[in-house]
């Protein structure tokens, strides 16, 4: 399901971006993005960087703050959350200061520039909307891998309370992502959003829609009742579980960026 971006935001690669031409300091821009439920841009790869550069050229600001700054404790530039910068697009000779914040600068053809003043120099900024804290992003959707032990019914309600739903797997790519993440956590199985519907005589998703893609373990499903999980002893392939109400495991919630 593609993400929907609010008015004034630009969509690219599963995230939403706001190119703000109101003059702000880096610190003000960081706060403004946070107030909008987002963060200053954290550039992940060349494709995202080229998108940002092209959009900067369409607007009127002289430069645009992104989410990197110098950290004295690390002796290097890092992202706002302290994570290392893997991809970069520094202009030739940059960075040339051991302090300050990073912008995309017009006369550097929107390549990265280090700016020594994060507090009293004002420019445009780029906010990026991804997923809430505790959620991971994949292909424009947000996922929460909950290791709290819940029944399928409880997990379904918990996801709904979070503005999400139990995972509805659309294709092999999403399924492989979920399997890999399940292996990183501690539960022995994770509920997904499928269960048996007697009126249809088959397993379907929580909303009654048919299952187009599946990853059943060989021999599964082998019962005509219950709910579906990803099971560790089956290498996280799908398993049918006869008890949706009083058997407890982890669960996977899924929602859109702006859901």
C-alpha cells in the first residue's frame, strides 16, 4: 500500500518530505520538524540525495538544513540521533570545520556543506516523515514487532489501538523482511493478521479479504480453525495455530506513515 503524504509534503521512496523555505536556524529547524511529527532529513543513499537536490533547486532558499551536525565526543559529523553517516555527498573540500551543522548549498550545486553556526544563521530546511519511535520502516510502511505475549485476539486489538493492524503480507519481499526481523527478537512465534473463516472454508486476512500471497510451511495449514503465526522452529514460515484466544506469543503490527 503506498503511503499518503499530507498537503505540502513531497513523496519519494516511501517517505514524505517538507521543503521549508522559512528562514530558521538548524536548531529551530530540528524543533520545527519534530513538532510536525518528523525529523530533519537523514540521507540514506544516492537516490534520496538526488531527489533532495532536485527539489531544493525548485524552491527559493539559498541553502537547506539537513539532519547532520558535528559531535565533539565522536570527533566527526553524525546524524541528529548520533548514528553514523554511511552515505555522504560532501562538496569538494568539505567538511572544513570541526563544529557546526550541515546544509545543501546552492552554489555548491546542492552538495553538502558544513556550516559553523547552528543557532543564529538562518536558512531553509528539509523535514522527513518516517515511522514513530519503536517502529521500523520498510517499503513505505511502518512495522512494530511486539514481543509482549498476547493472544491473537489481544494482538489484533493492541494493533488497532496503535492505529495499525496485524500484518497483512502482500508479497514475498514483505514476507522476507518480516521473517528476518522476527529472527532478531525473542518470541518463539509472531501472530500475523490471518485466521480461519468457517463461512468461507479457508484462511483469510482479518478483514475477510482473500490471501493472494502465502508462505505456509510444508504441510500447513493442517487444521480448519485458528490463526496464523510465523514460527521459529519453521524458520519463520507460516503456521496455523488452533487457539486464537488463550495461547500467547509475539505479534507484528503494520500501518502507513500517516495512518
